C-alpha cells in the first residue's frame, strides 16, 4: 500500500477544483450522512453532479475533461480530528462503459490504479476539512452518441470509519454557453452611465433549457433596473468584503445550439458617487434549481419588481438538459477606474491615569467618502494606521492586526514587549462610512502632563506615505493625549506628526465620528476591525463615537498631587499615503 504524507495530501487538496465555482452543476458535498455512533467518523465525497464530454471527433484526438472527487472530514478539531488509519476508495466505472474513457491523472492521484471497470485508491489519513480523493481525465468513448450518459459510483472502506456513497454523471455533448466580452469604457466619472448589451452564444451540441445570468458588481457600481425574473442580494455590511451586489436572473426559453443571443433591452451600468476602483462580472449558465441554489450560497435574495428580462436571438443556428462543455468561457469581467476621492480622517483619544495604572484608548480613522476604496484585484491593504506611543507610557495590549516597530518605523523582531510605535493595516477594502477602529491598553509608566502620540492614517509604504485618493491631508493625523492639561481652547499650535507639507493644522476628533453623520447615511462598520486580547477593537465601528475609557484622575509624583482635568487632543494633519511596508 502506498502511503501519502500530510504534505502530499495537502498538495493534492489544492488541485483540481480551483475553478469549481464555474461548473454549472457542481455539488461540493455528498448526500447527508446516516446517523452513526458518536465515536465513528463519517466521511462524505464531493464533486460535480454531472460533467459534459465533447463528442468524439471524426478525426483527431478527442478533447478531454477532468473530474475531481474530493473527500470531506467534518471534524472541526484541526489538531485531533484527523482519521489516523488506512482507507480504500473504489470507483465503479461500469456505468460509463461505451460512454466515456476514464484515465487517472497520475500526478494528482499517485495512489490510484484502474483495473478493468474499477478504479481503486489506497491512502492513509483523512484530515479535517476537504481534500482531493482522485482526479480523472475523461473523454467520450469512440462510437458514443450525442446524449449518451452514464454514472461513476464512489464508495469507501476503512476500519473504524464510514463513507457516504456518491455518484457523478458523465454525458456526451451538451450546450456550451459562451459569454461575449463587451467593449466598456473603463475610465469614468461619478454619475456616468453606459449600456451593457449582454450577449452570449451556445456553441455546444445541444440546446440549453433556460439560462441563468449572473451579474456581480462592486460597491461603486449600480444597475438601476430591478427585473421581476431576477433576485438580488448585497454583501453583508458587517463583513470585510467588496460590498458587492449580486443579481441572479432566470431567463426562460430554448437557447439553440449554434445561435447567439442578446438582451432585448441593454442593462444600464452606472458609476455612482462612491465609485473608485470597481469590477463588473457577468456570467451565463444553463438554468436549474440546483444551479440557483449553488449560486445563492445561503445568502438572502430579494426578487425585483420591474419588468421581465428577456434574451432574443441575434442569429440562428442548430432539448435535453446537460452541463456545459466548457465552463471556463461562460464568464467575463471588466475593471473600472472612476475619477473620485475619499477623505480619510484620523481620530485620537484623551485618557488619564496615575503612575503605574492602566488606561484604554480608542484610535483609528473614518472614511468620510464620497468614494469607497477597494484593492479588489491585488488584495493589498488599503491603508495603515501609524501610532506613536505617548512619552511616559507603554503598550500593555494591542489589536492583533497591529505590529510593533522601532521608533523610526523599522522592522522589530520582538513583538511581545512594548514598542515605541505600531503599524496597523486595514483590509483590502475600506467602505465609505467605514474605517479602522483600534483599542490599545497603555500602562502609565511615568506621569507626564500632556504627553501625546501621533495617530496617522497613511499609505502602506512608509517611504511613500501619501494617500493618492485623499484631497484633505490636513486631517490624516490626530493625537492620543495622555493626562492632557487645559480646557482644550488652545489647539491650533500642535505640530507633532507633521502636516504633510500642507501647512494646514487641524483639529480632528478625539473619538470616532458619529456613524449617523457618515456620508453613507448609515452606520459605517470598520472594514478591518481588529481585536487583541482584552483590548479588542470596537466591533463593526458602529454605535456612535468611541468614548475614552481612561478616567480623569489625580497624577501623583512623590508626596505632591495636582488635580488635572482632561484636555482636548492636539492635532495636525498630513496628507499621507497609507503604508504597510517600510
């Protein structure tokens, strides 16, 4: 028996289903497992419910497809939930005899072999989560007819474990829906509209019985039409995602092989006032209840109330349902850049405490818009909050997303002891009305009147700190004041942290702006809210301004004590670009 190391298993797991989201009838989990004793693990198979095969050609070699079968261990215990034993998987190929020729992808499935009408895979160890079980290369059998179909049955066996059987179907021929790329204008201004005459063709061997048009557009774009045969959902605002809208439109009809279709009325694609970097995805698949369920992925959808979206023939060509012959040409995407700005406003805090005490401070920034900022393609962080610890204090606990650096912003290997400065990155998206809320717990090592630390939102590259989209550099820096003095009336002379060369001192707020006054008109959650030990970042950034948690207290020095009231944080601003790397 050939055994695989965990490294081999994990390597195989990353294999064949990277594009499974494009398969029209993919089923990522097998049927529900039967009830078993609590100590007996139950494993399930996954894979495509059906795979379409290109018909056997009159000349030349047949075009192949791949079928990947996965094995799922439902345990949530990553350290101790693995199955530590040998197992055997059996694939009954007799059902596709005369329909398809099946070979093992040897590189992806080194522990498998085919004998007659059976494929057998022997392995050891099933780790929590999903892993590759076997990958097959399949082609239509010589002499097979268009529409011929058969199934492969998958079973498993191991001492002390149960496997739920699984069946996948292979069918010769089928529709091949191809989405045509639209010539969009990609450099836009807010409010600009353009038509999107979605056009697709069926280049397969059989008709498509209805089509499912999927539209997904990021937060800065909108399609104002809401059709009655479409259902819509918007990304959960509490999640750090793209803020995208998804529309699933079921279009009835027989879409003939060889024909090309376009929408009876083109869609309208609009760059809204919050557009900056945005993406529009449009995909076509054969419609089915299973396909719609898979696309919904459990999200709540709401049906439109407008007219019916229809597709009409552009030109004629050549109905039994099948899956797509080539699911990798069903989708197109377009990227847009809108000439727009986003005002990132830093906020600090004012806290007080006696020598040796601990205080909590809330700092961060808000995006006052109008644009949202999302690095959808690169996945890079949008900005960095650069925090300098006030003199006389040290950090006791920090958010997990923050890393300690040296006073001049250089790499610091030690992340467990207090540092003079911290860099805290956002995620790859920051919505209009969103931002980053951070809570630090400080120890007052030495009582000093009016000690301050700069809080700057900048680019992720320290050497190039300017935020390219931010027209208001004067509010990119705020301060955390520890044991401030005075009534806050003298705030114009603060220069610590610099003004980014703008020469425009400012007084940003000492707590997060009220979300009710955010440009989006709704509470704006943080796009990268962080937590760290007992000093968690404020969840979601909603619920109004963040109050200082450090109380105004007497500062003791020797035997003398002076009563001090908390002062207003002093601020200056710098138009800086966010910085993740030094």
